[in-house]
């Protein structure tokens, strides 16, 4: 079990995602990075998938239709596997 899940709700966040994800990757195998793509229209989904492929034991991605920030956070809570959950804006 992971100690901490970082849930990152994202909507059209391509300009900030790499910096956001790279800033928490040093947590290594103790963390789970759960990216919730909330129906983005830019390259957000592709960037999220790229990190999930590169770090399959750390990064997971959920793609959903746009439902707004509260909905994306609730999705993150449903899928989080860490003992603790933290929300991080991309």
C-alpha cells in the first residue's frame, strides 16, 4: 500500500503539468500520483498518459468527461490507494 496519494485534478493544464508531476516524483514508491483528466481539450491527457507509461508503479490516470473540480476530486478519492490523500492543483 502506498503511504500518500497525490490526486491532481486537471482541466486544460498542459502548460503546468510537467512541473507539477516532476515536483512530487522524488517521493518514489511511497507515493501514488493519481491524475484525473477532467475532459481536457488540450494535451493534458497525452501528458498524463506519458507519465503513467513511464512510471507505471507511481502514476495512474483517470480520464472522465468534464464535471468540474469537485467532481474530479471525488473521483480521485474513489480511486486513491494511499493511506493518506492530498489534493494538488496542476
